[in-house]
């Protein structure tokens, strides 16, 4: 079922909210379009699409890889008439095909690295689709500038690398026009995906922070689309991410994907923390897989660092050998120990920190003067980043100073190369370097160490110094703040901000015994050779298949406007309670049992005022006034509160503290669940709770007559959850020999007598009605949390246990769309009130003020404390 709610996300980004309209019947698209088309809106009947006369002949699944840039190189022809295109062999996206099944077709969607004149775009698009299976997205210059150079590079990139815009000159303030351009660009990419998408067969794999809201555009049209997203940059901690004005929009958009991938657990942990703190979502780990339950859908979290393509690296090494580049460099640095740095010219790469560390090493260890050389290769910046000119000037000044102070005739401690190098030149430098140093202060992955390891392993058949003969060594000094650091256990990890520590690590790396260098290299190469790019892409695809396995088993539909759009996925047997259906059953019934929870059911969970409203009291009196009804409030609250709040409802039955206390309709005395009144365990449990309360700001203890409850709703979510888990283990250990149960709930840890739960209350009520000849033929049970699941479970098995008859119409209903033993749900407490109002209107024969029911009908024939079967 497709969503019937629609609003233009561009309007939402600018703060405008148009009227919603009914979505038209979904159009189907060919697997591949041989002629480019532009589908502006699926909702627009006049939008034209160009069909393909030659759809793909590849059977089975297909994957559409979406990224900001296509894995292509483009060059203008010498006659300036047209373009020449070729694969970009250095592109990671080109190599992910190696991990897919041979029969799987791969289609790329993205923009080109060059500006194509509008009059040429159709021809270029047709050529790329036919020859390269690439779908080009052409962004208007004004959109491209604000989308890529604006929001991506001046907002997301700095923030994701832990840089906050403290001033207008340092990082840049949030600009809503840039955000609107980012949304517009993502929408354009979605249109290109939709042109070639077969939603029932295709996988869609979206890459990196440029396209973080794309999942929402695709999901709102195809609710069962199999879609994954991988973030190639770091994800910041929640404290930093929360500073982004559009923080929730991006989080919710990402959650419309089925699988979200990160390089390291740190990045994933930060994302999960944001989901917890901002959206109230908690993750679960099951059999090694991490998942977030999001409106019935399980959004998988994948942690897998990307690898490199060994075959490509090895072929480049052979090419470098043929060009004699390795021999040339060996002659240039003969007698020298080369330390190598290869970084983009970027504020986050820590190049100057590396230079300072080299300077410090030469001062502290003068024996390396004249012998150790740091070759620093600075690749040109990829975009108009922040403070590039200042960083470059600072680096050049440091190079001059170091070479002047510590150099000598014929010896320069630092060789600074600031020009584009071919990949074969870069591999040649890797081959002759004794150690690679990476001092980035924050980086998503950084594959430089991986490439270096493969180069130092060498290849068979090389003509010169890169052959596989002789010992292999690959010393690494890497920042602990880059994504590849956790996977390189043989590397020396450093805090790049600590210049002295980094300099000592560099000295250790080049001074280490040869045998240890070889052992470290062996460990490095074993990991890099097995965890290559094919392993990474194959693993991601397998996890995406597993996560999407139940797409067609569940009932799915879209709800929400703008970036609040999400897909609700429910079990086929779990559906929303129909007011008409329950009213019809209510009117047919001769004997009804109505069991209601209070907090979160009749009263919103986040309400400050906890007393029932006049409306609730009136509804309960109407329902209790019908002689066919037995109505009970089954709550976890204490009996004093319930007695006081529901004093006007003398025909209402009350069960307090999850059923430990029970009061029958029109009976003033409370009955207890058991004869035992020993609560010595409280003196053992309370000090434990008090110690955790003192250590956990925002927590507190609720003392009931039969139970102790520790609340941490107002505590820090992460710390509160951690403390609750620790307290649960502590209390279970302390109270192991006591007749109590220790349970965790929604922001609570509770200790109560064993066997006390709402399911026992429900069974007692049904049994009492049966003994009085009023076997219930209609049961309504409504609750919202874990304690109410005991009632739902009892009702589910009541027929087999002969507590209810086969003809009883049962409506077990949970509040909120979530996994439950109930078969029905209502969205919130307001819908519960609406449902009860409908039942109240259908209620007949209420008692008049001077008419009283037979008390025996509703009262217990014996006190609970004397009923052993009830135990």
C-alpha cells in the first residue's frame, strides 16, 4: 500500500507546507532506459517517460549504485566537438562489482566531474547509458555550487570532522538556501534513479554524505524498495551532531534505508547515540547483528571498513617498474631512510603536525640528521574547503624552516611535493619508503596505509625493485582518529596532537629490529589481502539481502509529511483496531469484560498532570453503568492514588501495583494477592537503589507498598540505560534467595513479589464472571507497556485454558505501533479515548441514580488471599 500523504520536500526545506494530495497509481518503469528521460513527479499524470524497447536481458537481481560522482573520467575532444569518456580505474565504486555475483547487473547513477553544455546533455546521457551503464545527473550550476561547495563542503564536511562554526569566518554559519539546494540536488538524483528502477527486483546502494536525504525521496514512492546507505566519512558524536539545525531531518531520512553502513564501531555508536537522544530509538544486538526498530521496520547497522583492490594496485606497481620510477627514486634517496606522507591538502589531514613531529625527532635524535628524510606528498584539494590558503602557507613555512635549521648541503630533511602525481608515481614512492606516517586529526577511512602495505609486499614478475624477493617490511605510524586504525593492529598508533609522542613513534618505527618489522608486515598484509573491496561489497550486499528478507511478508504503508515520512511495517495479523468493528461486537455482546491500563493508555505517557480528566471519569461512569459490563482499571500505581483519583467511579474495579491489590466494584476493602506480608527484602533492595540514585542525576525511587521502582526517565539516556542494566544485575545477585522478581521496563527497574502480574488479575476477573454465570463473550484489554503484555498473553491462551469460550470476541489492543502479543493497536491515548467514547455512545440501560446493581454480580465470592489456585 502506497502512502497517501505527500508534500514537496523542497517546500518543507524552505518552511512552506503545501496541501497534501492523493497519490496516483504507481507507474512501472523499464529495467534500463535506452533514451534519457526526466520524470519530474510521479504524481503528475502529464509527466512523460520514455520507455525502453530493449530492456535488460540479465535475469535476476540488479543493483543500482548511487554516488555524487560516476566512476568515469571525461575529457574534451581535441576538436572541441564532443567528449571522450573512460572508466576511472582509481574509483572505489568501480571496484565494488568484484564482490557481486557474476550474473548481477550493476548500474551507476551520479554526476560527471566536468560541466557538460545543456545542448549536449541528452547525447552524453544516451552514450553513457549505452556504453557504460551509467545514468548521468546534470545539476544546474546554481544548485551545484550551493549543494556541493556550499552545504556539503562548508556544513557537513567540517561538522562530520568535528569542526563547529563558532564564527562566520571559521566554518560558516548554517545557510538555509544551501540546505534547500542540497535537498534539490538529492531530489534530482532520485529522479534519475527512478528512471531506471525496477523496485521489485533492484537493490539500491547509496554512497556518502552528499546523498543523505535521498532514501526519503525513494522510500516515499517505493515502500518495499531494498535500499542501503554507506557513509564514507566519520559520523560525529551526538554533542556535535546536535548543533546541526536540520539534524532530525537527516536522521529520519537515513532511517528510510534498510541498511546503514559505517567504517568503524565508533562512527556507528555515535549515530546510534543520536537516534537514541533525538528520536528515542534504542538498538538491539541479535546474533551479532545490530538493528534499530523503526515503526516496525528493522534498520540494520553495518560496521565494515572498506578495502582496496589488490589486482589494480599490483598492475600499477608493474607499470611503475616498467617506467623505471622505482629505480629513479632509489638513486635519488640512496643512503637515506625515507618516511612518507601522502595526504590531500585539507585542514583535517594534520600535515603540519607531521612536519613538527619530524622536526622534533631530528632535534631529539640527532643521529638521524642527514639520514632520515620525510617526503610529504600533498594532493590538490578536492573542493573549496575551509582555510586552505592559510593551511598551505603554514605548511610551506614549516618546510622552509625545518630545511633551513636542520638541513645541510645536499640534504633536505623534508621534501614537499605539492602537485598532482600519477598513481604509478605514488606507488613508486610507497615502494621505497621505510615508513608511512598518517597524522590526520579526523578521517573517515584513509586507504593510504593499505596501498603502502601492498606495494611493500611487491609483485611477482616485476622488472626492478618491486619484486617479491627478499624480506617484506611495512612500518606504519597512524593517527588513532582515522577509520583504518583499528584494523591495523601492527601499526604504531598515535595522538597526532601530541607532537612529542608522534616523533618518538616515528623514531621507533625506523629503528625497530628487522625481524619485528617483518612480523608486523605479515600481519598487515594478511588482513589487507583478505579484507579487500570485494569482501566489503559482498558482505554489505549479503547483509542488505538479510535485512530486507521480510519486506514482502509484512504489511507496509507510508505515513507522514516531508522528512517526517516513514514506512510502517506490521505483521499481517497485527492491525489497527477498527472502531466500527469493535462497536458492532460490543453491541452484540451479553457479558463484557473491559480491562484498561492507565499511564500511557488513558493518560499520555509524557503528561505532567497525572490525574484523570473529567472526560475520562465521565466515560468510565457510562461504561460502568451498563449492567452487561465489568470494567477494571489495571495499573502499576499504588492503591491510594487510584482510590483518590477514581473515587467518583464507585462501579469501577481497581487493580493496583500490577495486581498485588485488588478492589472489586462497589467494595471498599482492598484484597491482597497473597497472605504473605513479609517485605524484609525492601531493606536489602532500597540501599542498592539509593546508591544508584545518588550516582545518576535525574533518577529517583518510587516506594510502593509491595514494590520498589527506580525511574531514570529524566536521566541521560545512555548513562541511565547503562546504570539500569548494572542495577538489574546487582539486585538479582543481592535478592537471589528472596521471593521477588527483578524486572526492567521503559525507563524503570522494578522489584516486586514473585507471581504478581496483570495476567493473573485478568484470569481472576474472567474466572469470577464465569462462576457467577456471566461468562464473558466480549473482552477489551488495552495497555501500552511490557507489564500489559502479561494480560495480552493470558488472553491469547484463555480459550485453551477454558477461562474464555471459543465464541468470545477478544480485542487485545496495545497503544503504539510496536511488537506486541496484542493483535490490535491504536496510535496513542487520544485514539483510546475516541474508541471508548464510541463504546459509551453504544452503551444502553445505564443505572439511574436510585438504581443499584446486584453487588454480588461484580464482587469476588472469596478474597484473593484464600484462593490458592489463583497463585
